[in-house]
C-alpha cells in the first residue's frame, strides 16, 4: 500500500526546522518520509532488489540532511523533491548494477532484461537529470526556471506533474481541461502532451 505524505504545511515546517538546526526535526522527517519513499520506489521499480530501494531512500534523506539548502521550496514541496532525489539515487544504483552485470553476463540474457526497469513515462526526466550531472554545473532549479519561461501555462503544469512523479491520467487531463472527455480521449491527449514535453526536455538539454 502506498504511504501517503503529510500536509504541505507540515513539510514546509520540517524543512525550516532542519534549516534552523532543530535536532529532532530530521528524525521526525525520516519517520514520515522513509516508508513513503520506499513505498514510492517499490511501486515504480517492482523488480528491483528491496535492499537497493531502501538504500536509495536512506541515501536520499542523508543527502538532504547534509545540505538542506539544495532544496528550493519555491520549486516543489519537500516530499516530491525527496521522491525525485530517491528515484535518481536508485537509477544510479541500478545503472551501476547493470554495468557490473554486463561484465559478467550477456546483456541479452533474459535474467538481465528482467532486471531492467520499464519505461514509466518519465524516462526523459531521468535522462535530462543524468545529462545535467554529466555536462553542466548550472543548478537544476535555474535550468528548470529557464525552461518554464519557454513553456505556456498548461505545459508548465504538465511538466510539474511529471517531475512530481504523477502517473494518473485524470490529473493531467484536469490541467488540460479534458476532465469531461472520455477516458480514451484523455489517454491519447495526455500521451501526446507528455511526448511533446519530453522532446522539449531533450532539446533543451542539448542546447545548454
């Protein structure tokens, strides 16, 4: 069962307490966030090693604790930020695992193929993040701010949902004004919108 997240007000309060050096705030955050992150990763990477899922969630929280100023509350609420960070940590761990396995077995082996995570609809965002890490020192929030300036209001909302890991078609359909359309029409329109945003992400990354 997916663990729900606390209110945005609670998340904001915990972040400010941690910034101000409150010694109990991080422990309280972990109590809420750790099971949430593990549950989130398990839903997206159901075939991944449970130990990798837990390690990614723990590493994400420790990285945040070591440098809480890396989080910009103007961009996202704290839990969506942590979900993205944990997902990135897990993708890196899976990538390292795959590279190690390639040295031992053929990549076409069925076992290896089963371990590869399926495309969950936001692969372009992961690719974009990886590209940023490898090719530019420009802070992610500055790049996203510049990208937002190139998008219209609807596409900004779609991108925000993608970055938050939202997968429900109904939420995308709502921001697109399609909530009264048939389910099939919604799915087709949302898919086209996601594909368009992913292409823009890739093009934008290459232009930096």
